[in-house]
C-alpha cells in the first residue's frame, strides 16, 4: 500500500457518516420553481438531475487520483426526499441510534424543517406506496410476514457491462438520436411518450458530462497552488475529466474515472437498492491495462494504486440513512456494490487474466468491507485462481465471496436469457444474478417462511397479536397426517405471496409513472432502443425478486413436527402448541427432546433435507414465472441481509425448540449450531436444493483459522468449493475467525475496530453490528479439526 | 465397534477424507488424543462442567450407577453398563456414549455420501482408532467394500498386532499411516505399555509389500524430540523403500478433557510450544530421511 493510499484509507475508515441536506434542498427548490411548467415526468427528473449535477458542491481530496463524491465530501451522504422524506424525529435519532448512526448538523435540521419537509412530506414516494396498499397488506407487513424494499428506496440493482468504456456518453447520445429519429418517423400512439423518455436520457448524458467538466475546472484551479508533484497529478486529473465520461476512455485511469462518474450519476439520480455496480472490472478494463502496460505508460504497481484509489471511492459512500423496518432488514452502511473477477469469456473459456490477480491483491490489501468483491468461478478457471482467492478469504474479512459461474449460466438460460448475455453476466449485490447492462433485477422484499409456518400452526391467526392475517387452513390438532399440515402451509404461503405480488405490482407502476430513472436507463439495454425507462419495462430483462428467508429454521420446525408428532407420535400436537404458546416455559423437558432428537437441515439427513426441498418447491411454485407489470417475470432467490434478525423477533417459539424472538437461519445456511456433521454434510444438504431454479442462494460457512493454516488444507477447501459447485451450488462465502476473537471483540470493541466479518452476502465491521447480530454470528457452527 | 466417524477429515491422508475411528487399542499411550478409543467396549463420557446437578440422570439410570455427589452427578463406573439411558435424559447434553456397533453396509453407505468430495480432492476413507488391527475382520470387511467401490483407503495404525493381520489388511489398503512413537524399546514400554519390537518388525515387512507408507510421529516434548531419538527414527526410515513421507504431529491437549470425561487420569504433559518443537524435529529429520517431512497430518 502506498502512503497515499494508506492516508486515504485512514480517512475513509476514520470519518463518521454524515447527512448532507444539500441535495434535498437543491431538489426542493428545483421542484418548487418547476411546478408551473409543463414538462413530462421523465424530463422533469432529467432536469432535476442536471440541476443537482450543476449546483451541488464538488470535492477533490488532497491526494486523490480518482475523483468525485456523491455528497459534498467523503462519507457525507445526500438524502432523497422524493423517495423517503425523513422526519425531524428521524433526524433527531440518527446521530444517537446505536447502530449505523449518522451525524446531522443543526443547519441540515433547519433546512429540513423549513424547506424540505413542508414540500415533500405529502409528496414522497413512501407516502404514495403506503397509501396504495390494502389493509391486508399492511397487517402482514406490520406482523413481519414480509418486508418492502421500495418504501424508502428505488428499484436499482443494476450492473454495467462494457458499453460505457466503448461509447462514452457522446456515443450514448448518438444511440439516443437514432432512436429519436425512429420514433419521430413512427405514428405509434405512444411515440410522444417514447420521445419524452429519450429527451430525458439525452439531458442526463449532458448533465454527467457537465459534472465531469466541473471536476476538470476544480482540478485545474487546485493545480495553480499545488506542489509541483501534485500539480502534475491535478493537471492529469483535469485532462481525464475533460475527456471522460464524454468520450470513450483512452487509458486505464480514464476507464476507472469513467465508471466512477457513471456510478455517481446513477446514485445521485436516485437512492437505488442496490447501488450501481461495475461488474466484471477485470474483463472490462483489461484492454486498457494491457495497452498502458505494453506502452510503458503504466506499471502493475501504479495500476494497483489506481485500483486502490478506486476501491476507496465506494467506501466513501455509505448507504443513505434507512429508518424503521428498512433499517431493520438491512442494518448496514454497505450499499452493496459488487466487483466481480474471473468467469468465462464470450466463448465460454477461462477469462482469468493478469488484472484478475492484481485485483485480488488489492482486495487483500484494502480490506474494505463496503467495496464488495467476489470471484466468478468456472470449471474452466485454473485452481491457482481459486487458491489465490482462498488465501485472501483466509485473511478472515469475508471477501471475496465465491460464485459458481457454470451454475449461473444454467440459471440464466432457464430464465430465458441468451447464452451471450449469460456469459457476460454474473452475480450482483449479495448473490443475485444479473445480465450485466441488460437487466433490471429488482429485489423487492423478504418473505418470512417460519412466520408463515407459525400462522399455519394457528389457523391463520398471528399468536403475537391475535389478529387473523391468513386464511383459515384448519386447526393443526385436527390434522391426521404431516401432508395435511404441509398443504395448509402451502395455502398460507400462496396467500401471502399473492398479497406481496399485488403490492409489488402497484408499487412498480408508481415508480414507472412518478420516478423514472432516465440516467440509469441510458446504461441498460434496451431502454434507449425501446424509448422506455429502467422502471418501465425498458431493460431487456425486467426481473422481479421476492427473497425467501428462513429455510433452515422452517425445515427444522417442520421436521420436528413430522418426526415427533406424526412419525414417532411421542409428542401430541396439543402439547406442542401449548409449549409454543408458553415459549417452552414449563416445557423444558419437551424442548430438550425437540432440540436434541429432531433431524435437522445441514446434516445430510434425508429426513430433514426432503422437507427443505418441499419448502423450496412450495415457494418456487408460488412465485416463479408470474408476470410483473413491466413485461418481465418474477423469480425466487434465497438471501437475508440482516432481516433474519428482524424476522426472528417477529416469530414466537417454533417446534424445533427455537425460542421466541431468536434469529432465523440465514440464507440457505442451516439453523445456527444445528449442523453437527461438518461442512461436507452441510454442502450435501444444501446441494439438494435446486439452485438452478433460483436467481441466487446464499450459504455462509464458518471455519476456525487453524483448519486452513497450511497450503494443503487450503487446497482441500478449494476442493470443497469445487464439489459444492459440481452439485450446482450457487454461492458460498466464508468467515474464518474463532469465537474467542469475536467474544473478545464484544468485550473490547475499541481494540477491534478493524475486525470485519461476513454477515450475509456482505461484510461489515463487527463493531457496526448490533449485539443480536453479533451473537447470531458467534452462534453459527464453526468447522474445526479434531 | 466404532466410536466416531468424521467427515471432512483433512489430516488423515490425501484429499478430503472420512475417517472411521474403531474402538479398542493394544497400547495405552500416556498422551493419547483419543482416550475413548482405548477400550473395546462402549463407555460413558461425562462432561462434568456442563452438569447442573438436576439429577435427571440419577432417575434415568436403570442400574443405579449414578448418584449425586454434592452439586454434580457421579457415575460408579464399575456398575455402569454404558446402556445410554442417561444420555437423552440430560438436559445439558453432558453425557454421551462412546462406541456403537455398525455394520459394514451401513458404514459404507455413510462413507459413500462424500464420494464426490473424494473424487474432487483425491481423498477417500481412513480407518483409524483405536487400532484397526484390533478389529481386523471388521477393518478388512470395510476396506474390501471400499476397494470394490474404487474408494481410496488408508489405514492409520500403531503397528502393534499379528503380522498376518497386517498383511491381510495390506492386500486391500492403498496407503498406510504408520505410527512410530519411540525407537528405544524401554522408553516405548514405559509410556505406551508395550514393546516396540513387533511394531518395527511389522513395519519392515510391510515395507517389503510395496504399499505406500506415511510415517507418523506424534512429537511429545521431552519424550521423543531429542536429537538421538530423531536420528534413530531417520535411520529406520532411510532403510525403508515404501515410505513416501514423514509427518511430525505436534502434541496437543485434546485428550485430556476426554480422559477426565471417562473418569480416567491422563498425563498432563508439558506442552511447551508444540508447534515449535515439531518444526524443529522436522528440520532434523529433513537432513537425512530422503522423503518429504511435514508438520501436521
């Protein structure tokens, strides 16, 4: 790490996330002045972005090589009142809340009180979303049956392909002009709408070019008073910013800066869930790297420094403050950018290159949890690539995660994507696949499977509140066989999936009509060609996901019922339900029996794994293939972020002996501590789920550092990964840390500021997790060697 | 009689392996890591620190072998039949039975679950113990069944047993992990209870059969880490032609808690820096053995 990088790294890690009201204020004044004019909504949105990019404060840090921030300075984040208008109470509690706090100064509070809140409190999307939901939807939402991603943030989760490096925004404008010509010549009834969309996209292209120009001007100005050495860097930066992203980049540095401005355009336009990702940086940028190195313009070390500066940019942008349930389901600063290395080329051959290894070095050195990274591993990739990645993973900060490119290709093809788009794509965010540059893969919320089971066990009534939330599916005491219970579960599940889908569809149309994203639309095919917005069916593949949560917990709970109540008949349903309602108080003996004698998921025990399969199939049948209102399709994926904690709080005691309020299992991992037969058994269990029919699954495994100490063991871990992938497993990620370290970190957090752990699909500082999530991670089974 | 089956074993031979621990061992090494493997019959394991003194085990025991001794349960081991009735009764999971009868078919079925992991990693199954030679018919039957299914097999042996038995196993085994603990016979007898002569003789004869052998030496500081012992070990290895590697295994305390759990004493050996000692020993062995020397399995 160079001293420059070290300094910038200290700065990003050391500075406290802070709220800036600047964007909110600029946006408010823009819309206030605009109200009398008559622009179509997409053009309004584009002009708003142009206004922001023209007027917001810009920043070039002291030693920076890659420039530009989302807010006025590193770690200072804008807010998005058009999506979620924070209340004064929100702003009051942000600085002092125990986890993911944000500083809010008096000035910001005052501007919110005087300008932002009066204008937006009735106009924000959040208001519209909740107003459009039915009482049934709201009751289920409040009970924690499902969550809603779009109540505070916008559809996003987009990943770039290589277009921007080939075309620049002038190239995009040419494409737009061609589409305009086509629609001008058309007499289609919606041609005017298409032309308005395209006009908006064109305005956005000019806006981002102007934003870069402003940075060029600032860099030139700073150069006048800089030291000779820095002057040279600043003049170079000015030259870079004059050229990109207007034109296609000419150098490695210009290519990185091109992405970064593009990223800023997208995340200033809207607060998307998740933020934009560059995707396969080792592929898109390799031609620039090769050319610069061959021409003697760049050494591998200077490329590494530029990459390190690039890495820091993501770390400077905490996800804007979330509140309420959205904060509960995603309690992290991580904004889920993912950088991918490895995979295959357009011919399906090994695509690992020199830059892939260089990037792994950077991941290892930077150890920045909020710059997410993964490898896309194909059977065509060499073992040394995998082993090098495992060396980085062994460092213990949960990066990079490991994805099965060959299984992902099958997932893409099953979902109707072309082979070419499949090969160019990969995972994004936590784990969900996306055809890079061609898909809106929109995650919309989690469904709490164990909650659905709890409702099934109470004939549709939520025992936490006594409210009837689901249909009457019968008193479980009257069920003669396990299959009757499972059918009742299926009926409840179908009901709540229907409810969630209806809500989603209304929300999707709200975004299409009220909050189009013309900047993002420029980047994603075929928005330009179709003259349609990213939020309105523009992308080639508009996909909607609802994420299933609690597979391990729900499996174990059902397994306990099947084994004890129906198969062995050692426990009556009556006693079991009484015990659940009492949270096992006075039923300790029964609870011991349930905990100790239930076949659990994660042990390669077919009795449990067969139930996991049925649970998966029930969810798949309820959701997969349904049309969404944007001409796309609903798909399933299984991941939790931090919602398994929140959902756990909403579920009472369960038949596997889990007490009320305890976290659910995460992703497709077994219940914490229920897997006792080692990682091969876990992988066999998890491999029985058909990953190919999903858009992503998430498996967390924890290893004690000793197990992986030597090269031979590391290679065997590689074989474990390869075997999981032969079983078509989608993704695996590792925590390599012992419980003692985590316990010590709870005792003395200030001494463990740099301790990073894998949560679920992302890494975070251990100190930034709340106590419950910390405890949950400690309770995960740690694989060891005896 | 099997006392444990461990999947994802990384240090019992090449690749990812399933290790089957057979119960019963002719030696009684003072530092034994798996004391529950020594006797041939099932035994009760009891973790006293988990015991809350609730007395559920006292009620559950059909032969009145368990009674309260102050705050904790105590088991009269002369009376205990290791029937296991107390195990599910204990709410804290403080009790377990080490040792269960397995049929070859069931065992092989269990082993085959990880076939794909073996294929990927060049792994397989390892019979360990206890001592596989102590249950030679069962061991032979497992090894034969695995060989038929093209599963790589290894036998981890202390080498103490009848040559005919070892020769029979060698017919169906791909690799031997052969322990040499001490070259000096008197010292061997002192700390393991048996002479090392049959062990060293068996090793020489096994070498003649041409099966690959990895020599494993559990390094116990103060017992077998001195220069002359290591030189003698190196001399023995140098004279053999089938040895492919030597593994120096750092001493660890894993056995002590288990000994306590069995109601037995275990020598609290001075651990020192076990890894440093093993590394130093490996350095010495590397000077002359002529095959790769590794620290750890």
